[in-house]
C-alpha cells in the first residue's frame, strides 16, 4: 500500500489534519492550512486524487443536488449498487436508482424506481438506502421523507424485492413502512442481522426514539405487524427530548451482545439491544401491542466541546474506538475511546482522543470503517480514506475529489459533493454517491478486500453475514 509520505511527496495539495487529546479545533484548522490550495469553483485543481486511487467508473445521474446515499451489495455475483434520489429545491426525482457493476469499468443504471405522482409529493424524497437478504430473497429498503402539503407524510420507507436482478422485470414493491404517529419519514436507516437470527430495520424518525422493524415480518405478514422495539433517546440537558440522526448496530463478540451506536441530541449513545424480541417472543408477551423499550444504556458521549448534536457514530470491530461526525462546517471527524465509559470509569465520555479532516474549511459526511481504514464521503473533498491503526494519530492514505464545483449557494454552503460511501468486503470495491456528479466506483492500490481475521479483529463491519451469525462465526 502506498504510504502517506509517498502520496504527499511532490504535492502542495495534500489535505489532512491530525490532532490528539486536548488539541483545539483552532489548531486542527491550523494543522490543515496547507490544504488551502485545493481547488473548487474557478480554482485550478491538480492533481485530482492520490496516485493509489484508480477511478473505475463514473455515471452522472441527473440534476444538481439530486443524489443522496448509496448501498453496495456485498456478493460479487450480485454486482448491484443502490442510490437514493431526492429533490432539492424544485429539481430532482424521488426514488432509487439501481446500478449494475457487472463490468466495474462500465457501470450503468439498469432500473429506476420512483414514487408515484412525483409532482404531488413534497421534498425531500429518497434519502438513506440499504439492502437485506431474507429466506433466499433480496430486498432494498429506500428511506423516504415527504413534507407537509402533499401525500405520504407518514411514509418512512419502501421495500423493493430485487431478487430477480439483473432481470429488472421482476423488481416489485414488497411493502411500505409507515409511522403515522411521527410524520416526516425516516431520515436514516440501518439494517442489522441480529444474533437472534432476525433481520431488523433501525429507523430515524421525528421523535425521541429509533424504531426497530422486523423485516421478515414486514415482507411476509405486512409492515403493520413489524414494529418490534424502540430505542429511546436519553433526556438532554434541558430535560426534554429531540431525536436521533443516524446510527450503526453491530455485534460485540467479547460480550456476546448486540450494540446500538446512535448519534443525536446531546451527543452519542451506546445501548445493548440484544433483547429485541423475535415474533414468537412478542406473541408470548401480554402487552404485544407495545414495542419493547427496555434497553440498557451502556455509555454516553455528552458534554463534548463543539458537539451539541451527534450526526453519525461508527465503532471499530471491537467496539472500543469509534468515529463521530457532527454536521457543521469546520467540524472534523472525532475519534473516541469508549473503554472508560463501557468500564464504568466515567459517567460520560466528554473528550475525543483525536480528530481528522481533509480540509479544515469543509465538512466530512458519512463514513465506513474497515479497520484500520476509514472511508469517508467528505462533501466538497470527495472520497477520503484514512487509517486509525494508531487511533490517536489518524493519517490520510488516499483520496479522490468527485466534485470540483463551488459550494452550495442556496442554503448550506457545504451541502454538495460526496454524500454517501460504501465498500465491498469481498474484493475492496469502493463506491461514492456525489450529490451533483453522480455515481463513482474506485479501487485503492493494496486494498483488495477486508476481513477481520486479516487484521486480528472480529469480522464485524456494516456488511452483514446473511447466512451466518453476527461476527461471521
């Protein structure tokens, strides 16, 4: 693998900032000052990426700011990516694009799903997108958000049966998941293969919970019977509630538990969600109408300087080190050591041990952890990859700028460029969804796939083990 020093050699545009415990955000900005030559708008931009990144495909998808998140199937013999489509302002479709990577160097859109009556549905439309496998069938969950003044304000997600791909004639809707008590849809979702064998959809909604839906029940019996649990948000410092923004759910082999890592009002929270009930357990309960909420809060990350609201929160495979994103300009990704909180040594974790950003003026967005690498969709800075092999000293190891235009001028200046990122563990394929430039596929020199065993860690990532148990056992 090309080293950081090799990539930096001969470049004035190398963009990174690494900080350790106690270093202020001002120093983060100063540490990345050399990145100021990076080009956007009318500035020159050479080189566009590091030498170890190869562009395989680029597929423009449509109007500016109409592309949202992305999901990549993990099996090489099912080479499909799913991209959420949204309306920003007065432009853009509302739905999902399906992209074939059968030939990774010639990716192409093979199917477009759109909500009916496009003109009546208010923005935003398609946001997060995930896939799952249940009883030998493959499904895609497209989260949706529709505003007041049009239909389906209570519609959170559409589930598509995509088993027939690449034959698109068999793609059809399997279910629509609604949350009428919390209108506004699902901003983010996460699909998790639980240790009890069920597959669950964790969904963000406009309330003080994350809803947990049994996806097997949703496609077999109907979504009305699928709500299995709710993960509460602890009260914030004002004594009230707000909500979650995003989350990750993963197996913790050391304790044999399923853990929820959520970002939202006040910071970040880790729950033990091993007790999400199966359909049989729900049926045996006398209060089957009420979803389970009795989950243990294992630790919290609150009172962090510069963090009033957590965005995205992703742990490494051992569940000790985690990456936290906070959605505002100049904020880096913060790296936390969860051990003091999980061990009960502190009441809450209030300081990161390090931080990383590609350009102090901009904003990282979503990320995928394949220990020790972290793959980042960094809005105006495109694909960024850093290593946290030494969690206190993260270092950039690769990058490619998918967006060379100006910042957004409508409302949020940073709201443009790389939105979503995903990685296929089997062969190391990397994909980016860019809000304006569309779909991208990459390979990084020396990265030919990921498994925990190769790095001496549990085989735990966002990629689920559909045929086995969490952790790959």
